[in-house]
C-alpha cells in the first residue's frame, strides 16, 4: 500500500495493520506454531531465534561495535536506524563492516523460494479451513516481497478478524498446518 497516494485514512489503516493481523493470525497461532517468521521478520519467543540473535549481537560487538545491544526479552534484536545508530558510538563504516562480518549469524533470513512455496501451500490449507468454518470470503494468501500473506478487507470480506469468534475459528484451523510451520502473515484493511 502506498500511503502517499491513498490519503490519510489509508495511512491510519496501514498503521494498524500489524495489530489487527496479530489479532487474527499471530495470536491464534502462537500457542502451537514456531516463532520464526517468514520474510526475515522476527516474531516473539523462540529459543533458536534468541540464541542466534545473541550470537549475532556478540559477533557485532567483537567486530568493533562494543555498545551493540543484546536481543530483548522476546529474543528480538532492536531495529537499528540512522537515528539510533549514532548511539552505538562508532562510525558508519565500522558499523557496516561489523554487520557484514556477522551477516552469516543474522537470525532473520528470508525464506528460499522452495520454502515460500511450502508456506503458500500451508496457508492455502488454512484458508480452506477458515472457509469451511463459516467464512466463505476468507481470502487465499497472496505472494509478495515478504512472502505469502493474507489480505483481509473487513468491509468486503464481511468479518472483523479481531473478534473472539474469528480468533476461535483461526485457532481451530491450526491443525492443518505442519508442526514448526511459520505463522501466517496478514494485512487487514478497512
């Protein structure tokens, strides 16, 4: 979605996409699915992600960025932006060199094409299950730069993904997903 061409209402709805998507899919899936997210996006929890995030932080510090932070209590590394990069107390070139040296440890690698195809197939099963549970307009997943995701239009699809009833249906459909599969991703639009 391009907020510049869609106006303020679209910008506000884009700001809540993550919250509503979490209400539908991530929250329903968190009880029994892996914490490793597709498309390089870290999700909360996950000992494997936490361990690799700690290893990455240690590596960056050992390559000349002594103030690089450890992951938070959810195992996620903070996003380093140009604004907070200055707080690390090193030059851009030193920071970039440390990141390059430690890239092999970066815990949020994008899935391969084969993995994306498998995620898409799994998410199609999830969509069919949701439709069989009384949501005939539950969308099939689409593919994008971050991997497969559901795009839910509340007004035209006819359901609000944050209601307890929809969350219960999503939780009931988790059985169609293989153990350890990444959590479905969603974009929710008004």
